[in-house]
C-alpha cells in the first residue's frame, strides 16, 4: 500500500510539474520586432508589450497579437454601374499598415474585413458619378479618391491606408468590341496621316531640289557671262596696249600706204586729206631728231 501511495504521489508531482511548466511557458512570450502584444488584465487594457521577452500573468493576462507590417488586401471583382448605366467589373488591391495596435483591437473587430467593405461601397459610389469612358481613362483619379476615403475611415481604427491600386477594369463585351473597332479605325487614320505627311515632305523636298537646281543654273550662267565679259575686256586691253606701243612712223607708213592705194585708182582725181600735213610735220620732226 505504501508503495502504491508513493507511486501515486510521484505521478501527481509529475503532473503538477508539467502543469506548472505549461503555465510558465504560456506566460512567457518572445515578440519579434514586427509584432506587438496588446495585453488585457482581467478585461482591462494594460498596454502594448514588445518587442522582445514579455512575461504575462497566467490566467489573469490575455494578449492579442498585432502585426505591424504593411499588408495587402485583394478585393475581388466588383460590378459597378457607371453614370451612363453601363456595368463594369473592377478589382483592386488595398495596401495598409497598422499604426496604433490598441485601436486595432479595441475599435474594430476585423479591420481587414471592414476595409474591404468600405472599399467596395466607396468604389461603387465613385464609379457611379463617372461615365464609362472616364472610368477607363481616370484610373489614377479613382485610386486617389478611394485612398483618401479609406484613409479617412480607417484612421479611427489605427490603420493607415498607404495605397489603392485598381488592377483591372473590364467593360461589357459590346463596349470591348466597339473599342477594338475604334482602335483599328484610329490606327488606320494615323497611317493615312503618316502617308500624307510623307507625300507632303517628298513634294517639298522635290520642289526645294528644283529650286536649288534653278538657282545653281542661274548662278552658273551669270558666272559664265562674267567670265566672257572679263575675257572681252582683257582682249580690248591687249589691243589698246599693242596700239599704244606702235610709233608715229609706223602709223605714217600705214597712212601713206593707204594713199598709194588710192592713187593707183583709175580716177584722175586725188583727194588729199588735211590730216596729211600733221603727219608730214611729225615725220619731218622725227627725221630732224635723228
């Protein structure tokens, strides 16, 4: 009997030790840098604990883990009705970060689900004030409006919305086919404009080339005329220079030769020009000098 009692006592001791160790293990928490513990003691908020080694009073303290890292929420496709009554499917991503762990636990039950609800209702409201063409063109505007609205609401939860990004906008199938036709027509129009611009540039270049050729031809003719005039002027200068070098005797002899030819004529009348006296005087003076 005594042995059995000792065995039972040992078993009870082991059980108690295990329970104590389990309680101690549960009361000791190692909190990493990107997390915080929001501690409640007997239902009352005590504060935020961490990072590092945190000791909790077993059974009395209750801790909630809050992640401080930036989180992303994938909002599935939402069907929204535009201002001109066109249905459009939009899905988006919400980037948010906890800035106040106490408010995240005490002010909202599930901030992620609450953020999705606010995002979807705000998205429908924003898209409902915009026509379909503007929805497709004003993606950045919708992002900024959603972020501002979400941040305004989530601020009281201790959550900061860092960004909202629309991932895809899917218009109705009829609108998609019309957009494809519009894109094809726009490409054809651009091709025609490009071809017309090319022909215009070619015509301009051709006219410019003809103009330059005419200018060069006129310039060549002008240069040729100048050269011909310069050649004639040079020839006249040479003639004048050669004539200036002829002496009075040579001129007189040529004059007398001309008179001789006149005297050889069968006519009985001889005309003696008056200039002959001046030539004779010059000839006599030249002979006296010699």
